[in-house]
């Protein structure tokens, strides 16, 4: 069993190295160390699937300072460990860590696992917390990763996949037949579109044993707001009647909720996070929000500080109000769910904001609106046109075309302790558009005509929308660290909305 002093040394090294990097640097490289207590729980849990007389051959493709190896030594007897190997791409972490473990039976490689040649020597235990790097940070070598993932594992990953997906794919050929793998990864793969290929891998190419999700409020990493999942599988083809254990809350060994779900049901379900708290989805003909509305995301300006101004700021800079349109404030600053309008169509709310949305050319602005021309030049000096969204628009100071609507829905939020919905619907009778912190609901023709002929429908429609249960909303959305819930446009369309049926009977 492991000497406690070396784990203390490892934690000291981890803390010192982490403090030597900025949060941004570590975010870009996805460097979030697993707490030792969680690593120990995972290694201890792995015994459940290991034969008593088997010898452990451990591989950690993203070893960092070696927390999983340290946990292996603490949870297993020395004579049960045959060998161990780990990869660490970052020399900053790799060199001090390799020095720490030099006297142990660990082959520590300061090297990029994604470029490593598959070893003829296979491993019967792969445990890894891979780097959580978003797809836009791996653009330079994304195509190479996609090609290699398909070549070695037959997994055709989406270009939107995070780096952790490639690690899972590239580790597959390193596994012994019937070998065990345990991955600590963001739970978002269970819901997002790019997770489809990973879910196909887990249901068809390996035998998925268990997925454990921690409560959103129980963030596993002090320095990353991500909801974590532990994915356990064996390198063998599953039987058709195989069932997967989904667990939630508590600990890996002692969860609060458990449900067994068949592979047949898993292959039909797009959102795996409904398990184990919800049952298998039953196909039905119940009304959905998509029966009444089309949904678009609100506008993304590229730089809210520059483009969104108060009425006082517009007057201060002597800017032409005709080149602005009203926009609602962030949901946390909006105190009402019913927006009325003044004689100009501006919303009757405390904080009146306007977004610059000029369709003129730069030269036309110079000739017609000198003060706006000066303001745009101020933006140029501040680098606004070089921001990602701005530089990809035909005119960097013209917003995307979005009509205002009668109804909006907040895009992201948290439930309170009473279990209220993290989302709010808002009726809007003004000309105000919304930012991308909202979703826009455009009534379909029948509903739109009904509202136009009978404006008194605003209130009952809003009441019906806000009566949709929190569970109906969150079942279609996704959850992030700290309990933050989010709904994408396509997800909102699928929300069951029988509350609107009685209104629909009238048109």
C-alpha cells in the first residue's frame, strides 16, 4: 500500500504548479486535476469489475501529476499491480511529476498521447480525466485527430467534439480484450449533438456498464464549473438484452438514485441525462411548443459593451436614435414578464437599452451621421471589428436580422430550492429585440392571426407558457456545473405544452 508521504508531495506539487498558471491558461489546455478523494473512490470502485487474481496493467492517457496512479497505490496491494503507464503533454507538469514518481513502477512519458503509436502491449485498466478542451481550441490539428480516431477506433467524431472525445476514441486500441475503462468526463456528451458518436461507441463497440452523474451543485473540480460523469465500460461487445446502470447523486459507490436501462432504449433516447431520474420516454402525440411557435436564438452583438447603450448614453454621445433599436436587458435585470410599450414602441421598463443596428455603409455614416461615425471610429480603436462575430459580418456594426416577437424565453437559469422552473416566458408588446441570453418564440400563422384579431390572448398564452412544468422544460434541456440549466432552440421546440391546448381550440 502507498506511503502517505508521496501523496502529500504530489498534492504540494499540484498546488504549486496550478498556482503558477493563470486560470485562462489552464482553461485553454483543459487542465483540471482530479481530487484525490474522487480518484481513490474510482480506483476502489474498479475492484468491483476486476477478478481477484488479476494483475493490474494501468494506462492513464492524461496523467498530470499522477493522482490516479497515487490512488491505485493507495487502494490496491503492491502484488496486484503489474505495471502502469501514463502520458502528459505539458512539460510544465510533466517534468516535476516524472521526477516525483521516478522510484515507483510507473512509466511516466512527457509526451502527447494523441500522437503516440499504439503499443503492442495492451492494458486491462484505463482510467483517465482527459483534458476538457473545447473544439475551437483544437482547430489547428482537429482534422488529424478526426482521421486518427476513425482509423484506430472507427469513430467518426463531429468537428464540434471536445478533446476528451478524441482521447476516448484513441485509447480504444490500447485496451485488452475484456479490459476495463473508467472515464471522468463532462456529462454534456449525453445531451449534445456532437455526443452522438460517443454514445454509439458506448452502445455498440463496448459493453457500457455504468454511468454515474454527480448532482449539478456538487461540482467535482474547484476550478471548473462543469457537471461531471463517470463512464465505466469493458472492451467487449454487449449482448442485445444488456442493461446499463445509471446512477445519480451521492457517491460512485453509494448513489442516491439507480436505474437500469436497456441498450434498446438507450439507442432510441437522444438525452441520456433523463436517466436515472426519469423513466424511458414514451412516444406520444401530446402538443409540443413547436406546434405553436418557431424558435430562434436572440442576437449576438459580438461586444455588448460597445453596441448596447442606454438612452442617456445615446444622448451623451449625440447619436442618432434612428440607427438603434430597443433591446431588453439581461434576464436577471428584467423584473416583469409582461412588456408594454410607449408611443414609440419602446418597452415600458426601468432600464431602457438600445442596440446599435446600422445598415448603412461606413461612408454613408460619415456623410449622414458624423457623431455616429466618430463613435464607430472609437470602436475601431478599441478593436471591436476584430472580434470574432464582428469580423464575420458583412458590416461589422450591423446586427443579424431578427424581427422582434410577442414572446421570449430566458435561455439559461437555475431552479430555486422550491423547484421552480429555471426558465421564464415573457410577453412583449414593444419593438424590443433580445440578446442571445433569450430565445425568441415566433407564433406560427394560426396563433399569430388569432393574437392579431384578439390581443386579449396575450395574457392567457403567457400564463399557459409559464405553467409548463419545470420538469417538462429541464427534460429537454441540459445542465451544467453549479446547477445551471440551458435550453437550445431545437430543445425548446420539443417541450410538451399541453397547457396551450385549450387556447388552440379557439382558432
